[in-house]
């Protein structure tokens, strides 16, 4: 849809300052004659929002970055070669997004890809921050404990120690849960990177006898969706397998980890099978009625 | 649009299925060959019959177990079988497969040494043979009888009935759910 913009008077045009850049010097009329998504279709990264900010910048108006517009503006700046905006957007991202894992997670949760190099720029850095935080949390966690056990065992003597270990474990749990709740493409990539990071779960679980309770609490209670449960289980299983010895002892002292993960894989596979069956039935109601009448299970 | 989304969901589910299946295979193998290393009892975990069957397969074929640990594992498997039978969560053919593995081992052991392997298994199976509530005989049971896989005993009939009931119940629920969704 094209929106008509009233033509500017000659006095207004004259009063505008001279543009700073020779790379792209649109007149106000050129810049604002069309407000539609056709910018993207024409191949201008960052769309209307990004282009508008760059046009403003040409006339000395600095971009007002927010978490929502920083990527489109950066994309447009990159496309048009506006180095100053590139630098300022980078600074904004490092201060507000890449600074900690929670901010990176929030950013990726709401991020809409722009089909621009900026996608890779923000996604790679956000995932790097998240994976580094998770690997660090694994390293710092000495005891894997489900919250309920922590409360039950609290006494005045061990209160401080348990509080410390519990908060480390809690951080690890939070990162894992949030990472697994990311959109699937990001979750998958983060897991691959975490598996490649040098975290040996086999060593980690030797230090705790409560691995099973922690895993059950993490997967059953902390993860809010089955999708997140799948990602957590896949992540931990791959990490465990990667660090496992090639020969006897096959599981070292980490059999709780192996068996509990297999238990959850079993359960999740059954769940996925059931969901697929229902999806199939919904798509093919005729096969459902047929299977009911013949008493046979519907084929998937 | 809706069709596209459902196709995407289906694709995603299929990829999840594949990923989970790959991981499951490795976990089963690792636990199976390392069954003697368990720091808990095997029956503490809730594995489905097929998973247990697979792990036992790895244990028997690859772990080269000594008689004592084999006895121990046989006892654990008995515990599972009893639980599966009670909850009707095992298909007759899987039950038979598991039982056959243990019987086979028993036979081999008897031939090689004069020590009863799976004594616990045999003993528990005797108890399993007389559960209450055996009423009808399913098609599967007839097939097994005709194939002469094992002598028919009440436990198989029991499991067979339970499994059939459970399967029908699942189907009915799924149909009801699909009906609700269609409305």
C-alpha cells in the first residue's frame, strides 16, 4: 500500500542541512515518498524502519536504538555502508544484549530474521554468550541438587554451603531451561555448541549422588513445554555421550545420569509418537473411523 | 497456511523422533554393556519393555557377563516383567522375547556349568503364572500357541488381555480427542 505524502515547500527543503555522506544522499522527497514493505522486496535490508533511521542520520539525527529496532537499523547501515551507525549499533548491542545471557535469550526470543548479514552477527554472538554462560555454570556447579532436597536438608550448620551450591545449580538449571525454550533453530545450534564445549558430564556427575533427582526436577518441573524437555534431554545426552570413555568402565560412576536420561528419552519418544498419531488422525479422519470400526490401530 | 504449519510441525516432530531415537540407541548400548556398573537397581528406573529388551540384548551379547552378575540381572528383569504384566504395559511378543533371552541363557548355563542361571527368573515366573483376572484369550495368544513358542500359561493370557484392553482404551481416547478438535 502506498501512502501519499504532501510535497514539502521550497523553504523547508532549503532549510535542511547538507547531508554528511556521498554514498547515498536521498532528498527528503525520495526518502519518504514511499512507506511500504516494498523496501525489503527491493533488496534494502532493514526495511522502512532501518532506512528511515539512516536517512535521519544523514541529516544529523542520531538513531534512537531500542531492542526492537537495532537490528533493522544495523542492517540498513551495513547495506548502505554507514560506518558511524554500524559502530553505534554495535556499542548498543554489546551494552544491552551481549552483556549477559538473560538479555541474549530475551533478544533471540523476539528476534525476527531480516535476511541480512546482521542476522548472523546477532545470532552468533547471542548464542556464544548463552553457551559460554552455560558451560561456566556447569564448571562452577559442584553439587547437582533438586530444590526440594536442598530445602529438606537445610540446617544452620550447612546453610551457607548449601545455599551457595544450590544457587550455582539453580543458575545452571535456569540457563538450560531458557536455552531449551528458544526457537528450535537457536536451541539446536546452542546445544551443538555446548556439546562441543569442553564440559565432561561424566566427571561432573561423580560429584553428586542426586543427579537423578536434579534431572527429574529439571525436566519434569522446570521445563514448561515438551519441546523444551526434548531439547534438554538431547543436550545432556549428547554431552554425556561425548565425554564418555571408549572402553570399560562404560559409564564410570555416572549410571544415574545414563539411566535417568534414557528413562526420559523413553517417555518423550512415546509422547512424540502419540502426538504424531493424533496429528495423523486429525489430518485423515476417514482412517480414524475405519480403524475404530475394524478395531485396528491406525497406521502412522 | 494451516496446512503449511501442520506440515512444519510434523516435520519437526519427525526430526525430533529421529534425534531421540539416535540418542536412545547409544544410551541403551552404553547401559546394556555396562549393566554391572549400575549404582542403583535397574528396576528403580521406568523403562519401557522394548528398551529393557534392547539393553538385555547388549548385555548378553557384548558384555561377557560372569555368572553372578548374570543372576543379578535376571532377578532385575523378573522385577520388570512382573511390573509390566501388572500394568498391562507389555505386548505379549516382547514379553516372550524377554523371557526367551533369559531362558536361553539359563539353558546355556545349565549346559556349560551345573549351576542354575536365572533361578530367580524361573521362580518368579512360577508366581507370575497364576495372576487373577484371566478371562479371555486373544488372537495373539492363539498365534503363540500355534507357533509353539512357549507352553501357554495364564500369565501370557493375562498380559494379552491387558494389552488389548489398553490398546483399545488408547484408540478410543484418541478418537474422542480428534472428534473434539474437529468440532
